C-alpha cells in the first residue's frame, strides 16, 4: 500500500513499506488515489503540519486542497463526488493520517459522516443542494450525535425536535462535534417529541438558536476543531429533515461505514511512525555505530513491521468486503478496534526508539502518539466494539 512495491525498503525518503507487495493487489484507480494523496502529503502537509498542530490551528487552506485534488467523497456515487472504491477511500485516509491525524479526521467528518448522512438518508433535492459543493470543499459539514452525557450510549440522546407548522424546534446540547464551529451545515440527530424516534436535521450556519463553541485544551488531533453545540429553540424548516433517517438505526448505518475509514487512518499513523523510527535508526549513531546495527533494535523494528503488515492485510481485506457489499457492522467494528490497538503499540515502540528526540514535533512520532488516542476512542471505543462482536460470536449480550 505504498508508492513503491519492491523487495527491499526504500526508507531514504520515508515512504513507508510494502513488505508483502500489496500494491499489486490494487487497481489502477486505487493506485492513482494513493499516489496523488501521497504527493500532497509529502509536498504540502508534512512541511507545515507540526506548526499547525502546535498552534492548534485549523489548516483550512489544506482542507480546500483536498477538494481541488478530487479526494473528497468517501465512495459516494454521483452528485459531484469523485468515483472511488471503498479501498481507494481508505487509502486516501491512510495517507492523510500518515501526514497528520487532524486532516484525516477533518475528511472523515466531512465525507464519511456529514456527506454520507445526506447521501444515505437525504432527499434528491438535499443531495443536489449540498453534496457537490461539499465534495469541492467549498462548504463544510459536521455530524452532531454525541452529547455531554451520552457518548457510547448515544442511542439515549436527549436533544429534542418539536414540530411546529412547517418548522422543527430543536433544543439540547452536543459535544465533541468536529467542524462544529466552521460548518456550513450540521447534520443534527434529535429525538422527535411526537413519536420519540431519533431523526436527522440539516441545521444551517446562522440558524437562530444555534451556537457552537470550540473545545480548547486538547492534546490530540489539535488541528481539527471540535465544538460544544447548544440548541436553544433553534428553528429549522421541515424540509431540512432527512426523510430517510427515521430511527437511531439510520445513525448507526452512517457510523458503521466510517469505522473502516478509522481503521485505515490508524494504519496511516502506524506506517508514519514506523517510517520515522526506521529512518532515524539508520541515521542515528551511538557507541560509534548506527542504531540499526544493534540486535535489539532490529528485533523491535521487525516486530513493528509485522504489526504494520498485518494491519495492511486486515484493512485491504475488509475494504474489499466493503466493495463487495459484504461488510457487516461487526466486521467494521472489529477492524476499527484491532487496528487502533495495534497502531498504539507500533507508535509507542517508535517513540521509544527515537529516545529523547521522539518528543520533538519535527520528528512527527509524538503527533501520531497523541492523535491515535482520539481514533482509539471515537466511532465506538475498543470496549464497545469488543462487546458488540462478542455478542455476535457467542449469542450472549454482556453490556450490563
């Protein structure tokens, strides 16, 4: 899954590794998306993102470039979205996360959550109105599901929507909403007071009664902004309700499709950290010899490589299941839990191998170490995914 499929490592430029020659398993279209994203990351992202991360600065210029490069769409068909397979969408996410986790999260929110909600559950008019401009990154989207008191149990959300004539009145609060302060449209999940079902509404920027405040003080994915959102009698036209989202199951369908994207993102963090560790150990000399000449260093690098390669195989197979429309929610959940957990291990090894230099932003690993913590938590924690998969394989629910 890298730009060079050879029988040896090309580590001089830190381009990652493809030890099992998986590039040969990709289509020409997928290779094009991979290479296009990699060039963007190498030329435009890596030189500037440590500074953006340190300042907790949203890189809107880089976000707009994603649209210009035709990388936004997450496999959505039509409506101005570039045609891409599930695997291609994953490869884009992998490469962006290799460069910076914040950009990966921003794209995941834009395409995987906000745009996919509209594509899966919106009307034809809603799709035509929003998706083309969002694919070009001319308008940003957000996905408001999580609440201050409801994360893993988001099915119990308390935000309400009350029908009054040709409008819905929304009251409640949301938390950890990516892009919430800058979005042109927020896909908001609220409980209809009439039938108590969870439904989705398009809350547009500038709606009276809607307010968003950036969450500061984060130590992870610092360059993408999450928000606390308040709805205080926010009025939205009834025409802004997504007609296909009539229960919490609709939200679950959107989330299930993004868990594979998170898995590819975790792989990107692991590959980036392995690249950094391998390159550093080749160049760094101690006791008169390069670090790679020490047996224990080689053993640790090989162990990291084994983890990265297993993650590559895992993601490619699950991505192919997505392309074949055979991807179950539980498979996506297992992929997400497995890859984020393995990525944490690989990144921790990389941080240790770099010694004191491992905490410098210019060496990138510390950003990956902080950012993987966000991926490990959102879109369903490892604990929740374990219980969901455990219920399927045993037939016994162990949630309470």
